[in-house]
């Protein structure tokens, strides 16, 4: 049907197609063109976004290859495998995108370089909005999760009050000894039983120490319902957080917490449990305040802090609630979990237990309570404590830090505001200095001369972390661990229940405790 005609403008021949076909053809041509343009635009945008993403990731120290949007989320699981998954491939430090960039440090020398040599650069906490929703009573309050001037003031005030109460001196030691006497009474009352669960005697002994310091009173074994409830609620919270599939998702995509129902299960459910934990602390504070006298010498932390409020604008009731909660939860679950591990390691390793008891009886005898002055005469006991803390390795994640300015580590630039995870857990179970690290062998810490500890191993045993933000309760914890361990082994032989083996599986929780199990506790 087409007729060739000269073109009116150019004189060239054009094809005259049917008036219906021409518009259709031009339409499909323009649709095709549009599609090509669209595909080209989309491709260009994708390439641009990819270039931008990989230019962004190149700013950080190298690590496992991140996927756009997901980062390394598909490789890291927030459970037992943790972030150290790539430690063997990247020696010492690497970036994991979860999907925000996080620096994982798995080498002791690098943790030391960062937290000691450049301590100020890594002093801030990484406050994730979702975890803040759950864990904090007031924004940037207390000691564990705060940053900046408020952290400095809260930590300084808390440590100064604890020093006034004798932390690092005999007064605190006497408090610990009082609680240990009660604990030994408790064990004595259970003598003759075929087996006992040492969890509650240990938990009450440790909780009583911090309880007396903070609120000024002691629990008795027959009257500790409040404490048992607190511990159960706290355990329930930790268990809920560890087993939640939605919470890590909400941490990465915080908008989830605003979605009805989903937000409740992801965040609010845990926040409600944490409120109950706070209520315990508030009730105890209110009880302590009934005997408060602004003129009198303070006898507990709540009184001392309240007296200091008038001269310091950073000290207020909200921060007091948060600080007491920080010290109460950090101060009892950690030490008691370590001591529970100690009992299991010693039950499993009888020759090492005998050697420990021999030193205790030789230096302290069988009658009097152990004292801190005994410690420097007890090399094997010191080695035992290091080995217990190293092998128990209870904090599966160290508390996260953040750079507050751009800095350098091992020749890499570490940008400002980067999340930092110093993996003390990985160091204590993997550093090559610890030969056969999963074996319980306190002897490893003793030098060839048999008269001193091996400094290279002691340095790498870092359960309290290191640097300006290291554990604020380390001094108290070391007193508790030494006095409680020696008093127990001085009086009792710890054995497995006949017919049962000791289960040393670590629970995959933030505080990696052992499985609850019974032991035979025989007087010596
Ligand atoms: C065996 C027992 C304990 C272990 C293994 C332990 C471990 C730790 C670790 C690893 C940190 C984080 C440090 C960092 O960010 O680098 C920490 C912080 C903290 N611990 Fe402990 N801790 C123990 C006992 C205690 C006790 C008894 C108390 C209180 C009396 C306590 C109070 C604190 C506080 C308040 C912080 C926060 C410090 C800050 O952010 O400035 N801890 N602890």
C-alpha cells in the first residue's frame, strides 16, 4: 500500500505508509525509546548508587565484602557466632557492616593501642536508639550507657563515693567478708545433702555486697524474695533479648518500633521487662531514703549521692536511679556467674582443686577467713583466678564504644562516630599466647622460675576490658572473687554428682553463664 513520494522539505523520497500504521509505529518507537531511556536511567542510578556505596565502604578498614543495603547482615548472626567470624581471615581488625559500619578488633595489641594509647578517642558509648528505648531510664543517664560530660561526672561521683566507702581499702573487704560468713552458714546448713545447686548461695552472697553498699541493708537466706524476683526478671529480660529475632532487625531499622504489634514484640515487650527491673531499684532507693539525714555521715550510696546533688547539677534523681541500676545489675550478675563457673571448673579438675586447697591451708589455715593481704603469698590462687576468668569468659560481647573524632589505628583511618567492638571474648579464647586455650590449666600463668606470674598472659587476660571506660567495679569484683573462692575451697571439696558429668556448655546470652546443675559439696 505504500507509495514513494518526494519529501516536501528535502526532496528525498519517503515512504507513505497507511495513516494508521505510522502513528502506531511512531508510538511504539517512542515507547521503545522511553523504555531504553528508563532502563538507562535506572542502570545509571544503580551504578551511581553502587559506586557511592562502595566509595563509602572504602573509607573504613577492609573487611568481609559488604552487599549494598544488607552490608554483612547475611553473614553475621547475632547469636553464638558473633562478629569474630572473620578474625582468622583479617588479622587483628576489620569492618563489618551490620549494616552500619562497625570496627571489630580481635587482637590484644590493637585493643591496647586503641583503648590505652589513644584512649580519649574511643571513650564514648555507641547509643543505639532501640537499645536506649529498652535499657535506659533517662536519656544519656547513669554510667554504663552514657557519654560526654554526664558520663564523666556520673563515673567520677560513683567511684569517689565507693572509695569513701572503702573500695580498695579494708572497709569494703569487711563488707565482703560479712557476706561470705553468711554464705558459709548457708552452705553449712545444707551439709549432708547428696547434692546442692550453688547458684542461690553464691547469688545472694554477691548481691548482698552491692545491696549493702547501694541501699544499706543485707538480705538473709530466709528473706530474699525481692532479690530472687529481681534476678529472675533480669534473667528473663536477657533471655528475651538474646532469643528475639525482631530486636536485631529493629536495631538496624529503628522505624520498626513505630509499627503497631511488630514494634511491641520487637522493642516494647523488652522495655516493659526492664521497667520492672527499674522498679526494684526505685523501691530500694525509696526505702533507703526513709533514713536519710542530710547532716549525717552517709552510710550508703543513695545517701552519699543525694548529699552531693546540691553542689553538682549533673547529679539528680533520674541519674541516681540509672546509676544504682547500672551498679546493681553489673555488680552482681557478672561476679556470681564467674563464681558459678569456678565451681564447675574445680569440680571437673580435682588435682588442680587439691593444689589450690593445699596453698589456701598452708597460707591461711583452716579456721580464719581469708583476707586480701594473703593474696600476694598465694601465686597458685592468683593463677587460678586468672584462668577461671579467662575460661569462663562471661561477656560474649564487650560493651560497644564509638569514636568521637577521626583517628588512626594500625595505619588505618577510623572515622568519627564509628561503632567499635573490642572483642575481649575472642582474645581470651583465641590469642596464640594461650596454648590449648579451651583447657583449664592455671599452671599456664606461672613463669618457669615458679616464683612469678607470666606477664604476657596476665596482660592478655582482660575480662574487665581496659582503658578509661573499663569496668568501674573491677576493684570490688577482684576482692569478691578472691575472698569467696578461697573461703569456699578452704572449707569444701566440690565434686560432680556421682553418675553425672559436668556440663561446661556456655549459654548463648549476653552474660554467658553455665547451665544450672547440682554439685556435691563435701566439708574438708
Ligand atoms: C567478674 C565481674 C565483672 C566483669 C567480668 C565485668 C566486666 C565489665 C566490662 C567488660 C565492662 C565494659 C568495659 C568497656 O566498655 O570497655 C564493664 C563495665 C562496667 N562495670 Fe563491670 N564487670 C564485673 C563486675 C562489676 C562490678 C562488681 C561492678 C559494680 C560494683 C561493675 C560495674 C561496671 C560499670 C558501672 C561499668 C560501666 C563503666 C563505664 O562505662 O564507664 N562491674 N564491666
